């Protein structure tokens, strides 16, 4: 059994509307017969538009600002900071508002939420533009017992997609398939620190 399952059960899941989802359609479908009658495209005066990321190995779903992968029922990120607060508000997970006191970083740069019970777990997110600074902030995470003793970020830790992909992607939502931009991504999910827990916040 996954040791994190009890904690996952405490976190909200996508609504039932996500279970009746359809596959995300291809970005562009062109019939072969229509090619002969289609006029050549006009030259663009400016740079071409970015194409939204449309992965086949994830099933992206956005609801209340939460970016889900429905294949794994895991959170890939959040649309904005307010969505993070809204998601965790009804749960027992709380932000540690003192972790970055005196540092150049803030809870808006690296939201960290935790839960203290029979065992202790924590979740770390990163603002998309702060991903290059994860290595610098690692010492602060380690001092709080969030890294299980690792002195540097593990090679496998990090967002599931690049900043470019999470910055513009195609996903289904309760209101249909749309393009979205995530400003926060899940960096490390449900760590079990080895040092003294610092929840609940003082």
C-alpha cells in the first residue's frame, strides 16, 4: 500500500463531471479532400501564435483553478495563488507562513502546505517563474525537514512539464475544452520529513 494514500484521501478530488469526460481532441484536424479547395494561408505580419501543449500521456482537466491529470488523479499545478488557498482551505493541510521569514523568497514563490497527524506529510509547489531558484531554496526546505535529508533536489523531482508547456496548454474543464496557463506547478508531492514537524503553524 502506498504510504501516502491516507493523506491523499484527505484532499479534494475532481468533481463527478470529470468522470464523464471525453478525450481531448487533436488541435487540428484537416480532411484530405478539403486541402485541394483550401486557399493558401496568408502571410503573417508578426510571429506565429504559440501552440498549446496537448499531451497524450496526461489527461488534463482544470476545475476551480486546479490542474489535474485524471489518469493518475494527481495535481499538476494551479492557475493562480488564490486557487491554491481555495483548494486547501477545507482540508487539514495548512501553509507554513514562517518558512521563508528573513529569506528572499515568500510563500507566494514556493507555497508549502502540510498536515500533522499520526504521521506527517508536506506538499511543495513552485511559481512557474521561480523554478530556476529551486536549488537555491532547497536549503530552506532542508532546514525545515522537508527534504528527507537530501542535500540537493533529486534528479526526479520537479514539474511534470516544462514552464513553456505549463504556461500554455489545452485541457478539458466543466465548461469545455480550452487553453489555460498554470502559474504554479507541483514540485514535490507528499514528502514525509525526517526532522521535527513544524505543523500546526504557531
